[in-house]
C-alpha cells in the first residue's frame, strides 16, 4: 500500500472534508482517506496496482473539490499562493459591491432605480465573489450531500430572489422590504471570514514550512572535471560529491570523504554544542556547517533524508485524527440537514403565527438560521488545536506520529523507563585509568598498539583516551585475540595481555573487584604483573534526574525496567531516585509488567531505545522512543524524542494536556455558539423584545466564531513547555 499526503482545495467546512473523504474512498483501491480540515490536507492509503492519484483527483473533482497532485513543496506553495490571490480578489469584489449597496439601501432604498442598482451589484457579488459557493453546492447536490456552501447558497439565493420578486411585484408584498443588502453582506462577511480563517489556518502549519526551509534548495556539486556547479537538490543523485562551504546549511545526508569541521546539529538533537566531524563521519540535511570546508558523498536522495522523514512524520501526524474529533465529525455529518430542517420549521412557524403578513419575517429568520449555523467552528475545534500542538512538539524535538498519541500522552498515570540508552547515555565512557607507579609510557604504548588491532567495542574508546594522554604506539609482534576474554601480544620478548578479570586471573594476576555504575573494567599487564586498569561506566544522562522529578511533581508514577543485573540497576536507581525498579527483565517480562499495570486500570507510557524494548513499546498505551535508539524501536513508537534531553518527555505531557484543554474549550464554544445563535436567528426574541437577527449580522457572527476557534488554538504557539 502507498501512503501519501496531498493538499486539498476548495474546502469550506468540515462537511466538505467528509465529502472529500467519501469521494476518495469510492475509488477502487483506496483503503483509507483522512482529511485534516485545519491543514487542508488529505492522507491517502491506496494500492498503486489498482489506482493512482490522478484517479483519486478525478473523483474528488467530480465532488466539487480538488487536490494537488505533486510530490514537492514547490507545487504546494504555488497552489497556496494561487488560492490566496483568488480569495483576495473575491474579497475585494465582495466589498466593492457590498459598500455601495449598503449606502444606497440606507439613503435611497425606496426608489426603483436604487433597488435595481442594488440588485445588479448584489448579483455581481453573488456570481463573482460567491460563485464558488454555488458551484460547490450544486456539486454536493449531485452527490446527495450538503455543507456550508449549501447553507450560504440557499440563504443568499433566497434573499436575492425574494427581493427581486418584491422589486417587480411591489403590490403583492405591499409591506415588505428588499434584502439585497443582506444577500451581498452575507457573501462579503463569509468571504472575509474564509480569507482570515485561511490565513490563520496557514499559521497552524508553520512548523512544516519551518522544517522544510531548513533544507537549502541547491548544493554545490563537484563535476568530474573538478568544477563546482550549484544544482537543485532534486537533481542530485546518490553517489554525487558535494562541497559544503563554511557557514552553510548541509543540503542532503551523506558521508564526509574529505575535510573536517564542527557541525551544529541542534535542529535534530537539541544539543547546543557543535559536533566535531571528520572523514568517515555522517552529516545530515538541515544541519549547519562551521568554519571548515568538507566534501560529502551523497547517500540518500533529497526526499529521503532524515529531515524529510521528520517533515513527513509531522505532516502525517497533523493529518491524523484524535479520538476526541469523532464527536465533532459525528455531529457535523448530520448538521447541515438538521439546520435546513430548523430553517423550514422556522419559516412555517412564522407563517402559522402571523400569516402572510409575516412572510418577510419568516424568510429573513429562515435565512438567518441557514447563515448562522455554519458548522465551520465545530469542524475547526479539534484539528486546529491538534495541528498546532504537533507542530509545537516538533519545535521542541518531539516527533509525534499520530494525533491519538498527542491526546493519550496527557492521560498517562505511569511512565516506564528502560535503563541503558534511555536513563543512561548508552555508551561506556572511561571514568578511571589506574597505572602502577612503575608502568612506563612505553608499556602503555603496547596497550595502544593492541587496542588498535582489537575489534572489541571498548577498544576505540581506550585508544582515544591514550592518544589524548599523548601516548605513542609501541611496535608489537605476534598479536592474537582470545575470544571472549581479551588480547595478547609480544614486545621485545615480553608477553603482554589485556582483557577481563577472569583473563587476568589466567595470566597469574589477582585483581581487586570493584563495583561501578553499569560498569566494566579492562585489565592490562604482562606475565604475572598488573600494569594498569581501565574502568568504564555508562554515564547517567544529565537531564534524567530533573525529568524524573518533574514527572513525579505532575503526579505520574515512574518505574525503571532493565535487562541489566540487579547491582547495576540499584546503582542507577539510587542516583536517579527511582523508588521502583526491576532488573534482569527480558522483553517478555517487560511486556507482562506493562500488561499487568494496564489491567489495574493504569494508562502506561513506555520509554525505550533498543530492539529489546520494541515488544513493551507495542504493548504500552503510549510508546516513546529515544531518537538515538534503534530503527525498530523508533518505528514501533508513537512518539520519538529526537533530543537526548529527557526533559522533553514531561514537556510533551504538558503540551498534550494544554492542547486537549484548548480542544475542549473550542468544542464548548462551538456548541454554545450554535445553541444560542440558532434560536436567536429563528426569532425567539421577537415576541418579547421585537428583535430579529439580520442575515448580514448572522454571517458576521458565523465568521467570527470560526476565527475565534482558530485564534484560540494558535495560543498554543506562544506557550513555553
């Protein structure tokens, strides 16, 4: 199955989003279609052997909408620009017609000429500025659906037609007024609301654009003749050599084949310190080169870089739906039909109570009901907040794969941590190197020579440490590996060895055992003599203690599960202040533990980084992977912390809680707005206060409600986590 996210055009409400989904799902081969109304995107899963995007586009166009069939940001950005310009033209035309109509209606509205001018100007507004509403409404009618466009088309067409009949048959409606001003103002306010709403919605997806802008559009490609040419990254092939100039952004992922520099990788890792890079090291698109010049061999296409994967993850997550959105989707599905019924009942009640004398009031109240009850605010309530929340998370080095994860992480009551690579750095570092007083630098040079030939995981660390002490390699002979124990070599007729404690014992040396944090010790000596010992420890992350403390402060229970031995687990637990921890845990043991806690009614989040954590990650209610972990752990998890800073986890929980609070506020005001607005528009205040709601003001209120919901969601962009 292929999975893509494309931009959707012509949507005006959440019902439109449902219609787009329905049209896409009717295409054979499409397995899933999900529209994010706030981001104007459609996420599709389809069988490429059965259908393609062009077939889906035809089906969506038949329903009155369109999608952008393209796989690069240029197409999407150009489409956004074209849509913005069209809406701006509609806005200008609408108000250019509305203002004269309002002035004429208030100053000379009773003359036939004035009415004719108002009819002409309002007709121009309906056709030019409001033509999209009528076109989409007819398309929906053909598919036996309805939406906001249906309500706008019905209300404006009714007001304009009724006013035209009054103008040509004044004797038939002797006491009625014309409502050309209402028709044109409805269009003006709705178009204005859509324009402002579109600008606000564009801000909700700014995180995507910011991420995309990190990747420069061109790179300096080194040609076979040695010349460098600036080439668009879309044309750069795997295996090409590119020059990374000092101070420039790295355009693609690749391996350094010449040169060295320091690279700022904070956009990926959150680490403020630039990382040293030299020949053989890997560099990533979007990171910033320091003062050195490097030549990089490209090993991934521009759209498969780590940065591209992050962009795709954020875009896909913003297009997904949180469980709470089901409420709004269910209501919106039947909303338009219910509103039309309410409008018809309103019309009938007015006529039943007041007879033909109340016909104008009956029409105006019915039109007001159609206008004010637009489901836009309801449809925007959830997706706008979710979109902003996921974008805010990405800015804080938290990649969320699905909107449900953003909703669930705020509900967790327990967080289970793996130890190695999660609480600790996951890589051993030398915490001490003890040399006997009579051990010479020449002898230590033998150790350097042996470790350079060794394939043991700790060998490279020992070599770097000795080189920093300016130890020079001493020539050795007869080097050999004793697998599982250590290495031996001859130098000037003397046998030297390096390895574990049991190996040291075999070599005739009795060593003093010491306990270290998740540590191990390498012993170095010659026959019968210990020359030095190098102790390694897996360092606890600097941010672990603060993160655990903050989680406890938030009322969340924290537990550590590790496959390491009890001694190491106890040491780490004491340093990080874990009161609950379990050692010697196999993958099945972690899985069973989480399952048992879920059976107790707890919502459990699992944080891990290794293959052995993937089973527990899949079991947890919310799975969180460390960005430095294995691909399988990251693939399994719902969220990935791209930074090694564990404090991003409580930030994610806090962001989730605030996002869901905004969602609840939005849903509350969207429902309350309709509960209050529809009865007022229907004329409930008329018997007591002689007040009815003019359709023009109803359209203004409708636009204001949508803008309010979006603006409330955008408050998430300003919060500090």
